[in-house]
C-alpha cells in the first residue's frame, strides 16, 4: 500500500509542477520539483509505519539530501534563467508532460528502499547495517555537496563561465557529484537491508535505477556530449578527458 501511495503522491506532485511550468513556459521549477518530491514522500510516509527512530532517521537523511540538492539547483537556475535540456520540449506539451511523468516514476522507484522501511509496522533497532548505510550516505552526501560547491565557486569567478572545471574533486573525476549521489542511494539501501526478505529485496531497483539513469541515460551521457560540443577542440580538455576518471574519483592517469 505504501509503495502505491508513494507512486500516486509523486505523480500528483509532478503533475502540479508540470501544469505551472507548461503554463509559464519556464524551467525554474523543474529541478526543484525533483528534490521536493523526495522530501514530501520522506516526510509523509513515516506516518504509515511505526515511527521508530531508525525509520525517522532514514526519512531525515532523505530530507537533508533533498533540501541541499534542491537549494543548490534552484539557486543555479535562478542565476542561469534557462535549462537548455528543455529547449525542444518547452513548446510541446505532450513531450514536456512525458518528462514530468518519467521524473515522477523515477522518484518513486528510487525511493523504494526508504518507502518500504519507513512504512513498516515493525522494524529492528539500529544495527551494523544501519550504521554502515548511514556512513555510506554521509560520504556520498559530502562528496556531492563539495563537488557542487567547488563547481559553483569556479563558475562564479569572472572569466570562468565558459571554461570547464578541473580542480578540487573534479581533478579526480569528471562527475564527482554523480558519484556522490550514487553513494547516497546505495547507502540508504544498505540502511534498509535488515527489514528486507523475500520479494522485498526487489526494492534494490531503487539504487539500481539511479545508477543506471546517471550512467547511461540523463546524467553522464548528456553532460559528456555537451562538454564535447563546447570544449572538444580544446587541447587542455582533451588531455583532461584522457587523464581523468569518468565517475569514481581516482588519481589522474599519466
């Protein structure tokens, strides 16, 4: 029941944001709606379960992640005014609606481990899996937050707007923020492991989905293609691309 309610709530939230975005032909709320969908689900779903501390902490971890990411993305779109991913969708209501539908489904799927955990009537207390999962979440959260902060600071300096960032965590990975986000969701899955049995193990679809989306669909492929178009003729970028890991932070190759 909780999983069905999660899908329904995510669809309702994104439908409302789609109506606003389509009417205004604006990109300002697209990323905000993504983070807000997670936050709303994380706050509402524990009311269906036992409300134990281990459940409330899981919800809090999602809310903290969503608030940080949503705030960062909202400030960025307020500064840039436009998200060029939607240049071909903004004036096509059906294609624009498909984006919101897919986003709603993605949110509900990614949330599956947390949804299942926080909506249960009986849960074990904090144990090794919860501690390990929370630690992995923290590492991912910090990596993602630091990477975003470093990129934002780099882009805010005069003369850097049309340059690529290759310092800080970006020296070791071309997409450290995505690496951090993947760790966040695998950490939350690990956190939920003690309550998983039988068919419930299918909630692993959550971290698998965000990993697949970032690696093969809407994350890295789009940004790599965009970077190639903008910097492909720059020898410095070609060297950076050759030496730097695409995802996992590693020492630059010789």
